[in-house]
C-alpha cells in the first residue's frame, strides 16, 4: 500500500505541471503474461489522466537474471482526435537475482507521440539513481518487432548505487500524442547489470584451480 500511495503522489504532482487538450476517457494496462514482470496492481485516475502500476520483475525460464525485457501492454481512449497527455508511473521490485546498475524504458505506440517534461526516478531504499540523459525522440520503426510503430527510449542510471535484489525502482514520465481516439502502447522495461560468473562457473573455476595446484605440487616433488 505504501508503494502505491507514494507512486500516485509522484504521478499526481507530475500531472499538475501540464494541461492536455483532449480528454482521455478510459485507459488500462497489464503485464503481457510471459512472467518477466508480474503486475500485482494497477490504477487509472481519469481526473489526472494517470496510469500507475506496481509489480515484480523476474527473468524468464531459460533466461534467468536481468537483461530480459518485460512488457506492460496498454490502451487509451479519448473523446477527440486532439492531443491528450497520458501520465504513467511504475513501481517495480527487483526479483531478477542480481543488482541493477541501469534501467531502460522503451515506449512503443501505434501513433506518433512525444515525451513531455522530465521523467522522474527514485528507489526504495533511497539512492543516487538519475535520468541518464534526455529521452530519445520517438521514431517510426522500419523492420524488427515493432515495425510500423513509434518507439522512444528513456534511460536511467544507478549513479553509483546499484539497486539490490528485493529493492524497488520507481519511475514516471508523460507522453503526448495525436491522430486517433484509440491508442495502443507498450512499456518495455530492460534492467542493466554488471555481469558476474554464475555459481556453476565459479565452481568449475575453483576445481580447475585446485587441479592446477595439485599438478604443480606433484611436479615440485618430482623435481626434488
């Protein structure tokens, strides 16, 4: 509950900084069901044109650990084809099994859109996470999984304090779009991490080191 209240407060504050010209009459989103992220709760505030979610991010079977894209799928309906603004806030627990040093959010939409304002980021417990740079301008994709759709990117950096296992990453941003009354979008979330040897790799390395030490010891005895 604390997570959701904190997130809604951030999104509500962000929403007060801008005014949209069309009304979003309804919006929803949910995880895509592949298990990379499990959305435990989401809310829609019509008065603030704000969607918020909280969930747990995992790896996928056969693809454990960070670096696996997770997806939230969404839809928004408006009363005119004018230019509404949608505010989105996410609260994600790190259950990937390794610490995060960065986090990329790709926003994909079926209509042209722009990022409005400055995306925000914070963590629980608190740390030095920051926006790594201005969001990239959304562009029409030619080829690839999002062919024919518009995609823009937001990058966050740990600022020297990685997000540990079980800790929480909160971020928010706003998008401005035009051209329809029905909008489909995807929020793709990719954690970045420092690569470390897996336990099996460490065990093999240890066994190799032990074998080498025994061989050297045996050679020394032979030379003596």
